[in-house]
């Protein structure tokens, strides 16, 4: 009887704990957003396939064009001159890329000493599906590529980089050569001597981030959750006793949906602000128009056309990232 009673108590305790360990069910609105996201991702894959096919056709066109140029050469001497000219052009391009690579290495190395510290917290891997982890890895890839192109790059950190998340990152071309801090420990352990400077960026915070402080270390939650784990980063920061803040999006934009952004968008906004010291310009350059909703004409003052046309073609963005990896 005592054993049965003990078993019933254990089952009751387990049942009481389960609601806290399971994500809340998606609301109808969240389900609609999820379906919209899935359709968008399917469209993105279709576009990616089209871009790949177009590249193959373009490469074939250039090959035929080159062969035609060689075939119409009047003499062997002219043919050899054409080949040599092409080799020189390739050599110049390679030298230019080498110079750009060296310049980038110097900027990123300098950022480790004097750049704005930005941490991506990777301790949420167990709360994400395989596709969500893949999405986060892609976002981190974009973060590194954008940082490498900045004239004033930040000092990027990946904390909690272990297990399946680390394995996924290791599959990225050139990841081992990235000029970035990779810590298997949590930021709270890796940066325990600077706990008073840790600031977790979360949309749930009541503190608005007006300026960036070089002494502060800004943390971004590495979580792609489709709204299943609301408030989790705020709760984590409160439990750890560290500061929180949110970007001043509401002061400059009327978002069409929530103010939750992707990891790479937050990183890019911070990097833009480091360069411009202008939140409005930073938001307009980074946040896609589909998320901005309707914007008053007053909000557009001081933002030029180039800033409004900031939405990258995803395939082009990925191409830039891959080029970064191949040269690092």
C-alpha cells in the first residue's frame, strides 16, 4: 500500500511539473503566422532553386562566349594574347581579394580589443526543432558576414556553443577560421568577472536602450521558436540577476507585427548604430518593409532612398556569406 501511495504521489508531482516543461499551445493567430512563415520559406527555397539554375545558365553562356572569342582569333599569336590577358585579369582580381581579406582580418582583430561586445546566447538548442536550429545557424552565418563588412565591426561572441549546436556550426565552410569568440560555457560563467556589465536584449524589458555603451556586453538570445517560448529570455536574465533592455523600435517605427526580430537583424542594427549613431537610420536599413507596416511620412524624413531599399535578396546574402567563409 505504501509503495502504491508513493507511486501515486510521484505521478502527481510529475503531472504538476509537466505544464512548466511544455511550451504553451499556439493560438490561432500564432498558427496563422506559422503557416505564413512556412509558405514564405517554401517560396524562398523555390527562388533559391531558380537562382541556382540561372547561375548554371550564366556560366554556360560565358563559357560559350569565351570559346567563340578564341575561335575567331586571326592567328595563334592573337589567341595567346587573349588567353594571357584573361590570366592577368584573374590575377588582379585575386590580388584585390587578398587585400580585402587582409583588411578584414585586421579590422576584426582590432575589434577583439576595442569593438562593441555582442554575445549570441546558444543555450536554447534543446527547445528548438532541427529546422529551427538550422535557421539559427544560417542567421549566425549572416551575423559574421555582416560584421566582416563593417568599417567598425563588433567583438562577437558565441556562448553555450556545444553539443548539437556546435556540430551544426562546424559544418559551415571555414567556421574554424572565424575571428569570433567561441565559448562552450554560458556567458554568465565565461564573463563572470564582468557580470555588472551584462545586458540581455529582450523585447519584454521595460528599459529602453537609448545609447550603446562600450563597457557593456549586449546579449542576444539565440532562439528560433515561432512564439512558443514567450518571455523566456527575460525570465532567464531576471533569474541570473543581470540587466535587461530593449531596442527603441517603438519610438521610430510602427511595426506591422511584434517587435521580435531575428538574431542577425538585431546584430546588424547594433552594428549600424555603432557606425551611424542613429537608431532611425539603423532600423530602416535593417528591418524589412513587410515588418515595418505603414510608416508616416514624418518617419521617413532623414532616411534616404538607399536606406529604404535595404531588403537583401536572400540568395545574394548567402552568396556573400559563403565568400566570407571561403576566404577565412
